[in-house]
C-alpha cells in the first residue's frame, strides 16, 4: 500500500487489528525488517501494527532532513486517521520518534526508543565519517568483507562467538549486501554530530517514553541511550545484555517483552 504525502509517496503495511502501533526503522533498512519478530509479537498481543519505508529507501534524490522524516511519520499517522497512537523506533527511527514526541505530542500516546542517542561522541563521529567517506569514494567492498564488517559493527560478542549463529548472520549479510543509493546515503547525513546535541531539547518531552539500550552496542552504546532517558521526564530505561545494535533481531523475545510490558502498563 502507498500513502501520497506532501513531497513523497510512502510504502506501508498495515497488519492486525486493535490499538495502533507505528514502527519506524533505522537507516538503510526497510520497514519489512520489523516483520521478522516485532510485528508478529505485537499482533498476537492484540495491536494493529503499521510499518513503512522511510524516505530514501525508495529511489530518491538526496536533500531531505530529519524534519522531513518526522513530517512523513506524522503525515502517515494522519493519513491513516490513527490520531494519538503508540510509536517505536530504532536507531535513526528512534531519533525520528523522539523528535515527533517533542513536536507532535498530540499524535503520540507512548514512545519506545531503541538504541538511541541525543548527542554523538568522538568514536561514533569517527565511525560515521569513515562510513560516509567509504561510500563516497566509490569503493565496493567484497561481499564477504562487508558481511564481516556489518557483523562486527552490529552484533554482540555473544553472537559473534557462537559458531552456528554467526554463520547464519554472515550468510544473510553476504547474500543481501547494502546497496547505497543516493537516498540511503542521504540518510547517513541525518545523524546527530559532535557539534549538535538534542539533549536539552528532549527535556521538554512530556510523552511517556521507554528507552532500550543494548549492552554490547558499538554503533550507539548504552550510555548514550541512558542519557536520553535521563533527560526525558519520567522516562523508563532498560538495558539488555548480549545485544548489539541489532539487539531487536538478536534477542527479540526480551526486547518484545519489555515493549509489551510498557505498552500494557498504559502510561499516558
């Protein structure tokens, strides 16, 4: 299905029935990733789940901002007539959900922010810059090298040292390398930089929030997620062990349990 919104046509999927939950994916991935583990769990719990592809996933020219992604998400909520609903995002998607909770609190009843941050640090800034420079150089890594790099950046040591598990992950990464289109490359420019911090702004959020940090996350380590929870009034924080940046895929059961418990508590 498609939603025609100002300046963009978003591809979305609408699954289940009940109170709506909108899931916002991170950079470089489609909304379908949520359907591996989170959508089935939420639908089984009685929720209606909406997933979609962020601007940049479909062929698109660069030049959009984080505000555009926030407007896209708000536009989809309004297009579907969802009114005030629950939202969950991971990584870049968590940033979008946080900004939406700040600027459109009338659309958000509860927010789950997975592997998020309100500022960068030296190592994360260096990783982001190195990734952009590699893509812009035009160098294409051999599929196996890219698979290994993705595993090291996104998975926990628990997974990396489990021969059966990591063999499966490496096969998946090698068979489905990331194709950096101009739209996907533009998503990388939306990350918070060393020169910008959103933590002071996030102190004005009044939407009930759950922040989930992953103990082994190299891309966005848990201390950065904890900072977000610390500045949002009343926010809850959960840190999950044996999870890297892809913790919602590595240990979906514990992630889903934390999310469902938060939703069921009925905050807000």
